[in-house]
């Protein structure tokens, strides 16, 4: 299987191979290693992105691929063309693989059935964001060496988070202990049997504290009173961060609502790995593209 639609169906050894291959690409001293020369890949983002979109493009160009960037707002999607027809159009033109970010849940497997090129999930609704979780695992592995027994607290807007889901599925395969902390209005009932919800105090006793963005654009109705109120109860404030063990690392997939879910000073602190996560996104996506497009 060359597509990467999610981490839930992947085995531990498949994930390990991708992490190992990312380590290889990170250690590669040459910026461009054109193993995908003459191969065409389209980055099809039907939702906005900075990190995922540009790190895929970096990864693809580092591997020498020909890159087509598709922006939904400037395309015939704005005239009402469907996502399915858009992907099929690019396939008909001859792309060899597609990276896709989209909102409607359940559409990605349907598209993958309908086309014969490999598809890489760059985030589908609140379902999965596999390359984000891969770069998160990679970041944790670099820090701790082994994921087994690692306590990972995922704090914040779990209900709307594809990052939380992909991390949960992947971390549990490696024997990590995942726990959630979220306001009642931002909990995901369908995940209740998969990991416990703990208090903020308990969540801070962990090896990894992963803060999630409050995803205002996905909220229907008022899920919290105000950013100030959210920060008081669920924010990783400077005060709370000062109670973390010295070895604990702080992660956030970004973009960040600074001084809402995490204080400015905490983002910039010595325990923060947030910008390392962004750097790690490039070798991870090189590994994923290599797997998808290898001849
Ligand atoms: N972490 C992440 O997916 O960021 P973007 O939305 O900017 O791609």
C-alpha cells in the first residue's frame, strides 16, 4: 500500500520504517537528492495550511519531484466543482501521487477507491492527520529514544482534533500511555474508551505535554466563554509550565493561539519542542513521499 490515509490501519513496523527512513533523510547532507526526478506530485489543499503544505513541497523538491500546487480558492472548486472531480482531473493529466487536505469526513477513502494514484492524507476533517503524528512521534523518539511507557498528555480541543486521533492510534501501538484533558464541551465521546480524561493537574505529570489549538473555525455554537476563561482553566500558562518535571517536553502542532491555549513565554521556553516539530516535518514527509512514489 502506497497511500497513507491514516495511522490507525498501519502496523507498528510500518510506522517504525517511516521513522527510521526520516532519520536517514534528516542525516542526508545534500539538500536535493533527486530520486523522484521525472515524477509529478500535486499538493491539493481544500483547507488552509502553512506547515503541512510547505513542508510537503520542501520534501518533494528535496527528492527532485515535479510539484504542482493546487489552491482551492483559485480553482474551479470556486465554481462548484467537486473535490472528487478535481482529484480525478489531476490524475487524468498524469500526476503520479497526490497530497490532499479536505474537510468532509469519509470522502478521502472514497476518492482513494476511485483513483489509481497513491494519496497522502494531509488532514481530513477531525479524522486523521497522519504525517503530523509521524513527525510528533519522531520528535518524541529523538528526545526519549523509546516510546514504550512514555506518558503523553494531549490537552485541549480533542473533539475537533485530527492530530489527537492520529497520535492516539500511533502512540498506543508503541506502548505509550496516552491521556486526554479537555473541557467537557471539547471532549470526543467516541474516544472515551480509548484513553482516560484526566484533570489539568494530573495532565501536567507527563513526559510529553501536547497542547492542541482551540479550533474556532470548526466550532458550532459557543464551546467556551472567552479566550481568557479558556486560558485560566486549560491554558499552559507560565505558572503551570513551571510545575512540569525538568525532563517534560512541550509540543503543539501549530498554528498557535498564543496566550490562549499556551502562553507566549512557554512557546519560547527551553522545554518547548514546537519549532523542532516543524523542522521534523520535512524528513518525515520525505519518507512518506518516498514510500508513495518509489519506482
Ligand atoms: N500542524 C498543521 O497541520 O499546520 P498547518 O495547518 O499550517 O498545515
